[in-house]
C-alpha cells in the first residue's frame, strides 16, 4: 500500500512537471510570465545622446559580408533610384542555383554565394555584371544528423581581398583563396565536431567575421562558444566560453576606443575582448530552441556611448544594453528589457535610423514591418504593414528594401513619423522560404532563393 502511494505521488509529480514544461513552452504563457524591466536613468541617457546613422562612406566598399561592410544592414545609396511606383526594378539577369538561405556578398565586381547541389555544398563566384560563373568549389559536407529545412548553407560568405571564408550548414569552415588557377582551399575546420558543439536543430547559420588577422565564429562548444582562427594559417588563436550555439553572427565595435566582439549565443549576449578572447561580460537571454537568430545591432555616438540592441522571437522580446568600458574590459548595462510581448525579430535583423528601429516583428506568429523607439523599445503607433509578413530588410539612404519570404520585393520610406509604402514588386522570387537579405551595390539589387540568384537594375539614368 505504501509503495502504491509513492508511485501515485511520483506519477502526479511527473504529470505536473510535464504540464509545467509544456506550459512554459507555450508562447502565450511565456509572454505573460517574462516580465519587462527598465532603467529610467539609462532610458533618459539613451534618449539624450547624439547617435549616428551609420552608412558606408564609399559605394566601392560593396557588400563584402553578411549585412554589408559594418554588419548593420546599411547600404550606400549611390545611384539608387526610388521611383519604383512609376518604373519598377528591371531584371538584368537570373542564374540557376541550388538550395540555401545565405545571402550574397558583392564586392569588386564579383558575387559570392553558397548553395547545395545534391549531397554536395558549393561556394560559387559569379560576375556581378553578367551573372556568368567565374569559379565554383564543391565539397562533401560532414553528415552529423538531421537538420530541419535541409536545403543548404545558411551563412553568407565573408570576402577579404582574394580570400573567401564560408560556413556550411553542418559547420564546415573553409578558407578559400581565389587564384589565377582557380579557388584553392588553404585551410578548413569542422566546427561542430572539433569543438564538441551540438549541431543546431536548423543547421549552422553564423557567418564568419574577419577582424584584423583573425576569423571569428561561434561554434557554441565546450570552452569554445566563440573561437578565433589565424586568417592565413587556420590555427586557433583563442577559444572561450561554454554557451550553446545560436543562429546569430558576431559583430565587432569600438567601445570608448576598445574594440569588442558581441556574440549572441543560444542563452546570452557575450562581450568578448578580441585580443585574447576574454569574455568581459554577459547578458543572459534564453529563447526557446536557443533560437537567437538576429545579429546584435550596435549604435554609437562620436564619444563614449555605445549601445547594443538584441531581439528574438518565440515570445522572447528585445533588449537594449549600453556597453561601458572599464579599464580593458567592457561591461553591459541594461537600458530596458521588453520580454514576452515586446518587439521580437525572428530570422531577420532590424536596422537603425533616426533614433528608431525598423524591422519585422514576429509576435504570436504574425510577422510584419514595425517601427519602435530606440531608447524605449516602445512601438510607434499606426506605423507598419502586417501584410508584408516575414521578410528581410536593409536600409539605403532614406528607404527600406525588403525581400519577403514569399518572394515579393518592397520599397518603404524609413520615416518614423509616417508610414509610406512606395511600391510592391510581386513574385520576383519563388517559394515560401526566401530568408536571404537583399543586397544593394552600385544601383543593383541582388536577391537569391532556393532556385536562382537575381540581379535587378535600380540605377538612376545618367544626366
């Protein structure tokens, strides 16, 4: 009888535990249990500093990596025209490609992209003017287990001179040198197996960051959350932290004159000193499935104020942190934390302009373009368009260019005072999983889906 009672009690406890876990997994429950918090003094400070609208100084910088030269999703407007309502973008070329969700890099007249052909992955270089193939490198990726949406690589190539650094969906990091004889692989690493990391449910997605003589990635392994390799030899220069992998990409920014890497892992944002890999601070940020996907967005002024904005879906929300230098360390000071029902990016990272954040808010599975106040995290009323749905976006001058998951292209004014959709160009791409970001270089927009790379002409006519 006593044994039966114990079994009954254990059974009840197990049922309650499972029910509690299921409830916690529910986005609706999490949205009510995760509290908002804010620091009034820090909000006032963030609202008073003169923050910069960063933009590439030269069109020739191109887009050599994920989200452009600064990783902030800002393109040089250059000869970009915006009269799409009268003259829609004109297609210049369309080239077949295999599966994958990574964006294109375009620099010095060449376009670089990754895809999957059968069981092989490819790194492809195209002529950006004509779409003709310059070279390709094929390889057999490691097979480590099941990957959701197993279409192909998720990361964007990082181009540094004649070198191209790529990460495949199973975590193979390649260092390719483009030579007259064709692409030459100088070194490689399998990030998941070498650093004892867990293969993310939806594949490895972080794009490599080149910083000085290093290539920096986020394997999410034991004592290897973040790893830096020598750019030329591939030797490990440092590795640090034990945090689970995410789907985000690292960024680097100066904080009161000291460079810092911001790495958004599966459970926290890390501030990492690039000289030796020391994690000088961390801000806990757990999300269901470790799905911290969006890249940290860094905004600063011309003095000592540097801010880092992070956001995630699955009822996770968003937060703004002030990065503060203390000696040779950088600390993270919370400005606000809008959890649960706050603005939340899914796969698409937002952009900053004029003290506002523009991006796709994915609350309750309903995606759409929104605008929030940077210093408070509060939504601008009556601004945006839910019908756009899930999309990726970049900022070009005074405008937002959006590529929707369903294949449409949008042009929207980046004006927080009034929402103005200038034009919608339908079905440029096919399918429903178009998750790459658009790229604008010298008046041409480059898009990709799981079937094609497309080049559109949006140049102003010569005078």
